């Protein structure tokens, strides 16, 4: 293998450090970036070189095997199950879950209480309504979808999706504040930043 320099990694970009169970592999980040032709999974929230290496060993490099992100999340065991019909519960035996799905769940767990990451806010919203286990699974599914999109559609596509999701969250927060102000008999004026 020749010395291929990653194309998508910007020169001054700061990479996330591995905080626990750091493998003793010199220049591991460089090798991972070579394997994935410069596409860097650590741009995604919750993904470090260590769990990226784990995902590589479980999933491989060819994410085109799954036609869509939904196929990918279903294979990981992160898709919602369809064994309820009204009040009737259908017989359902879980088939187990690939280890890769558990890796995404671990990454999602680390994001649940993060204040600056949109997926954390998404998870806390679900946790308040349905409990922590469903929140972690939903966050893991979102993270897996981003992972699939990164390696099939590219970083620009993922960043555009993350930006629009962050904008949606801000709009929802603004609506919530305006609604609360009306309930309290107050009015709000705010500046939009450009």
C-alpha cells in the first residue's frame, strides 16, 4: 500500500482523542483514513478512532452493500420493530443484534447528556417521553444513518443534513419560548443573526 494522504481531512482539523481503552497502534488515525480513502468518521458525534476501528472490524469498508440507510439500521437491529397492531401483540422473537449495533448504542449513550450536540437534545426529548433505553436506540439509529451517509454519499451531504437538523431544533426552541411567553402574558422581540 502506497503513502496515500487523506483527501477529505483538512490539514488543521483537530481530531477527537480516545479517552478510554486506547489501543496501542501507532498512527492508527492515519491508517483508518487511508483505508477509508480520506473519509473521517470522527467528524460524527460520539465516534472516536477506537469505536471506528471496532465498526471497521464488524461492518467492513463497503457500505454500498445496504441499499439505503434504513436497510443498514435494520441490519444493525436499530430499526423500530413492527410487532404491535393496535392492542394486539404479535408473537415476536428477537433475533439478536450484531455487535456493530451495540457499538452505535455505546456511542449514543455518551451523547445523551451533551448540551452542544443536536443528537443529545433529540435523545433527551425521547427519554422524557419513552424512557432512556428507547432514547439511546433512537440516537444510535440516527448516528448509524449518518455513518452510512458519510461513506456512501460523502461528508458534504452529511454536514448539510446535520446543519438542517440543528436549524430545525433552533426553530422548535424559538417556538417553545414564544409559546411560553404568550402563556405568561409576555412578548418577545429578538434579533436574527446573519
